[in-house]
C-alpha cells in the first residue's frame, strides 16, 4: 500500500483544546494539567498529567498522511520491539485498540518517557545506542512490513523533485540554478544507489539524535512515525556528525556495538551520501507540501526568502562534490 495523499490541503485548525481533551477523556483518561505542546510539526503531540498523577503523551496524526493500516503496522512493530525488551515508545492499548478515532481525527496515547537529550559526541552513549540498534535490526529482519513505504530514490528524490517543480515555491530568479544542481545531485545519487544492491529490512526510518532520549537505563527510542523498509544504514548515518575523522570514530563505535547483535553489510556505507542528498531534497519538498498549514509559515518563515534557496543551491553543490569523495569506511576491519 502506498502513502496516502501528501497534499497540503489539511490543517489542524479544527483540533481545538476542547476537542483534544474530549478525545482523551473518551478513553477514560482525565487530564489534570494543561496540555504541553511537544516539538512536532507533522503531527500534533501533547504531554499532560492525568488525575492519578501519571504522565502521558497524546499524538494526533495528520489525516492526509498515513492510512489506518500503515499506522496500525507502526504500532504493532513498536509493541513487538517492546516484547523484545527494547526501550521504545509504544502506544497504550485501551479497549483492545492502540489507534483511536474522534471527530475525524486519529490519535494514540503513550506513556511519557522521561529523559535528557542524547549526545552523539558521548562515545559511551553512542556505543549503547549502536548496541540497541543492532538488537532492533536483528529482530526487524525476521519479518516484513506489508503497508509501510520503502526508502528509495523515487519516494525521496523523484517525487520530491516533481512536487517542487510544480509548487511555485522556488523563487523564479533561482529556478534554473536550483533545479540544475538538484537534478545533477539526484542523478549522481541514483547512480550510486542502483550500483549497490542492499537488503531491505524494517527500520525506525528517522533515527536522528532528537528521536533518542537518554534515560537512567540507557537510550529510549521515540517516534516511529516514519517506520519504513530500507537499508540498515538508514538507521545509522544520521548519528554521524563533524569532520571525517570524527565521523570515522563514531562509525567505528556504532558498528562495533551494532555487530554484537546483528551483522552489518559494510557495502551499504556507499549509500550514506546518496541518502543524505535525497533527504535534503525531501526536506525542501516536505516544507512545500505543508506550507498551507499555518504552523509552517509561522515556524519556518525563512523558507519563503530567496536567501534560503540561495543557501540550498550552495549546499547541493557541496553535496555533489561529497558524492565524488571516497566512501566513509573503516580499515582494516570494514
């Protein structure tokens, strides 16, 4: 099943505080505090404390994004990981269901996970995180998603490029230089991608540092909203930051810990820069797709400025050069 309509016609104006509270109370949970909005633009996510002192997070899904089957598959995947004693946020099952409906909205209730920010430059935290990602992938490759989308150049690249060309959001004076460099980057990324066969497994899909909390017991993983099928390296590369020597050290720590539980095909390292390039393009298109949602112009005002697109042209030129650089690799072990 493919992703449902990605159009930007929907907005969350109808999701009023009263409707949110009514939806929560329809589950027999009664908030005692106000609703604290958490950092989410794609969906609407709020933290609160109920009348018995327990803290929860409620998540309202953007209606035009996923089908019920896709959301339920995400929930089932997270629950199966919890059953494997992997610390990942999973929705509560109430009256036999984890996905609930209220006045046209779909939502889920989660126990609140306390923790502080994950530090990618903390090698001990990085090692523990790599170990758990290895455990996730060891389990996830035992079955397949039936409804979630697949990480590939068509979804990340071609569809994003087409949307941007038709959106009118790229300033007219920059249309030619922007799309010229983007098409070159996408062509090079696809060339590398299709030269490197890789195994497709179930993934977290969006495992950047902000989706990892550091708890007294170690890492806690949140936000499986982008769970999808793709190469294992997709769940690793966003934790590599800094210059080449720093990224090599981080990669070594991650993979040594990862391989305690799951073998990693190091040929997938050639996909890191194509994935980065396509994520850059997909991000530009995501902002365009969501621009009719009032939250986006409010929080991303620079998107409508020529300076932003000039910076994007420079970033894509730099990425084109990076695509020609030697692949990040570990010698002699990898």
